[in-house]
């Protein structure tokens, strides 16, 4: 990048969807603000948009003043959409239209946390690799079955930028600032936030199974990871035992001793947790969710769901 281009301010916009996560938004915009302070000049101009001029309320209740959605490109270089809450509240035709229009005008489009879901709904992620917050992965795959969804922390595919929530936008911001200003300057920005361990783009979003389940037995961890990957088509106990290279009886004993549950009870709990996310986040019918969670019928799913969570799937929704 030549010196003239590097010194010219870049305009970065953020479209805020009501219920957005304040931390994800702050992680997305604060690196650019800090870069201005450290450089002693305006490297980035930040703009905040809502569906109308006024204020958009975050999930915490905090309000961010916004201008109306942009109709002309103006000086916009990059436009992020930031969303949180549940995907059932992300049917936002005006935002979808704005994203499409800005993309046609040559603006780089990005999504933060649930924002990539809106990008997919706008048709901007066809044949593009992307990511979003892990909590929305199930609903995204069910809604957009052809999606090239990654579980990375952030993904840059041409003029599309996507990332998970939490600190992932901070890490993506580090990469974008390094791309423009060099790694040494980007490191100064990250140090500003005490962010000394910068994750790589393809680092996982979630803690390892060791940390999530609190166990260290290699064979049992292999089975648990396979359970999480096969909620739609559950594998049998014998197949899982072969996978772990142990006997079925040993597998049963490990589940009882390490987790306090039987093999089938643990598998069912994982599948039902996936079903709960789909009920809250997707427009799928209960019968479709039952199939997506490996249950033979909606009735079987409903009985198991009530037993696990104390309410029916329809009441949950």
C-alpha cells in the first residue's frame, strides 16, 4: 500500500441490529479508535447506522446513537453488520437491501457475531467461506444448507469479512490494521487493550472438550467429540466403542465414572441441547428439528425434550 493511500482516512461503518452484543460491537470498533489515538491522526472514521436515525439498544440495555442506513457509498470503505440475540429477530429486509446495495457499490462487507447470518440472508455469502458466533452455527446450517460455514474465529474471503463474537472482532481488527499499517503498529494497538495473546484466524471459537467436560481420558473425549458432530445421525454404542478402540463395556464404565451418565443419556443430552438452540434460533418446524437432532419422530423428540427441560418444544419456542 502506498503512503498516500495509507494516510488517507478509511471510513468504517457499523450497522447495529437491536439486541446486538455490546462487547462484540466494542471489540469491533475500538481497535480503529485506538489506532487513531496511537497514530496521532485520523486513520479511521467510524459511523454507526440503524434502521432509522435515533438509537439502537444493545442486549445489555445500552443505547448507541445511530444515523439512518446509508443509501450512497460516499466514503465508506468497509461496512459491518453486528447482530446478537436470536436469529428469529433478524428478518430485516431494509438491512439486507442496504448490504446488497453497498456490496454492488464496491464497499467491503463484514459481519460480527450474528451479523454473517444477515449477510447470508442477503445473498452475499454464496460460494464464500465465512464464520459467525458458534452459538448460531446450527441454525445457520439448517437455514442455509449450502453455506460454506467455518468454525474459525474470523474469515476473510475477498471483500467479505466475518467473525464470531466476544474478542474475535478484536483479533480481526488486529489483522486489518496490520494489513494497512504493518504488524508492529497493530501490535501496539493490541497492547493498548492488554490483548497480548492474539488468536489466529483459524483458532477454534470454543474451549476444548477437555475444558468443557472437565475430563482428560483420550478415548472418552474422542467419543464426546463424535457425539457433537453426529447429532443428526447418531452412531450406535458399538460403533463408538470401535472408534475409541475400547470395548463397549469399558465405554459404559467410562461414562458412568467420568460423567455420571450412561452413554445414551449423554448422547441424548447433546442432541437435545442442539434442538433447544434450533427452537430458539430457527424457523424450522418441530418435526424438522426432531429430524435434525436424530429423533425418529416429533412425538419422540417432544417427550424427550419435556423430560430433559421440563417443558414442551412448543412452550420453549
